[in-house]
C-alpha cells in the first residue's frame, strides 16, 4: 500500500461543526483507508479542546491522535487564525509509535527522556527512523527537552517539532495525546519502516548592533551580558524609554521582532533565542538556554529575507528526499515570523508550496519554538526560535 494522506480544516466557530467539517474533508482523500496517525492543530481560544479530542477519537478510535494548541494554523489554503486543521496518514509501510512526557516545568530533560522511552517501547524497543514532537512552549527550558530525547535516542537522531501556542496570550498551552488534554507536557510520535523524509531549517534573521558576551546565565535565564544586566542590550539599542524594555509587559510580545542570536561555530546562521520576560533586576528569561561564554547579538528580520529563508528550508527538505516526490508536508513556523510578515504571511506559505509542489498535502502551525537539526544537517538537533522547520514525508 502506498502512503495516503488527507488534510481537513475548518474556520467554523462551533467545535462540533468545525471538527465534523475537517473530518469529512480528510475522509475524501483517504480512499476508504483507516489512518494510522492523526495530527490535530487547533486554536485554544476558539474551540473546546477536550471535545475536539473526544469527537476525533469517536470517528477513529483505533488511530493514534496527537497534536497541540496553536497561535495560528496553516494548510494548502494558507495561514489562518482561530481555526483548526487535521492531517491523517494511512500506510502499511510506516510504523507509528506514540509517547508522552509529563512535568516539563519540574524537569524538562526528564520529560524528554520519558517521551523517547515511551516511543522506543511502542516501537518494539527499537529506535525509530525519525520523530515528530509537540512540547509545551511555556513550561520550561526547551533545550532540555531536546537533550532528554537525545539521552535516549542519541545525539545524531533526527526529529522535527514545534512548541504549542495559545493564540499569542503566553498563558497556557495544550498538548494532545489520544483523548488526554495535557499541559506542561511533550507528546510525539516515532516513524519507522520503509519511507523517506526530509527536514529543512532556516530563519533569515540578521544581527544588528554590537555583540555581547554572556557572562552570567543559568539554564534559560540570562542574567548578565558583558557583566551588565542582560536587559541593557535592549536599552542600549533602543533607548531606556522604549516600551520594548518595560517590565510590566511580557517581553515576548515586545521583543518578538528583535530576538537574540547565538553565534555558532561553522554555521551560517545564528541560533535564535526568544526573550520571554524581564525581571526587576534586568534578567531575561528566554524560551531556551543561552550558555555562558556565548557571543550574542540582537537580531532583526526583514520580510523578503524571511520569505527567502522559507524557500531555502523547502529546498533543503526536498533535497533530502533525493528525487522522490513528497506525499505530505508539516510546517513548524514561529509566531514571530507571523508577526513579522503580517499581510505577507501567505507569500511565505506559497513560496514553500512552489518548491515542494502545490498539490502536496500540507498542515502546520505558528509555534512558540521549534525543534530540528542545526541548519538541517545530519549532525545534532537543537531548540530553535523564530525559524521555519519543514518536514517532508515520502515513499
């Protein structure tokens, strides 16, 4: 049997009607095959999250169901807000093994380990070929989740994923595992068997201003740059009266177009880190760690550069397929890119589709962080911010 993929979406606001519409669209593409995997991505402020899971499982009780809440949804029709989308994959040549890890806020690394162990057990105690993951985007150090997975699967194991969102509120996200509605969790699925995949990773952000050295940091809290309070890098760049550096607003809302970039050896792009909050002492909490001794810049994005980066990520993922045609595409796209591109959001999605093929079934969402290889190379995975991560699946 070949790989059959169906995608459905809905902008209806009533939960039952929306999921009914999406499921009907999925069924049309599956040619009566029962899916092995369902990926659900949905607005948390629009839909009853638990009801969504219950209704999907009523339709497909034997199918693995995973996904998360979002800050915007993506399909072949382009980007949407306050909607939901669903991808179903049916194939007898791919084995799917799902798992979860709980308690990210308490121990993010252990949550990553627990996810990987669960996937390995479900895959007959073997490593899968690749994995897709969906962690909570607000609960803890995202880099530790990645390390936990690598503790079990090894540093060269490849996976792709995106951190759950909550419609830009930065309060609470949800992760979906079968009928379970979770928070402070990471869910994922390992794929094994006879298939090919490609992962593309690019962001296109460029450094501005003067570089600084991280002189004091712990985990994802950045205390000092050049022995001065971390927030001073923004104060020096934008002025102390700029609302950007207010301690009364989430820094994530304000600095989202000016993230931090970590200089990496032998990499053409910096590794992006999103500032989330700043405390009264000027310490910045980031979405993942910024290690002591690292060189960092404030980064800035341009719309054309962002669209070109998406195009390059698509080319990278397609090249990994070595001439095979993609059967499905999953896009993990940072919320910051959505804010940067604004009315050009669809141009970014169209640029990707022009590379991979406009008929390839596509779903995705706007994330609070991405997980993927560094520059898409076969080396080691990392936690990214403000980055396009494209996963392609083929025979």
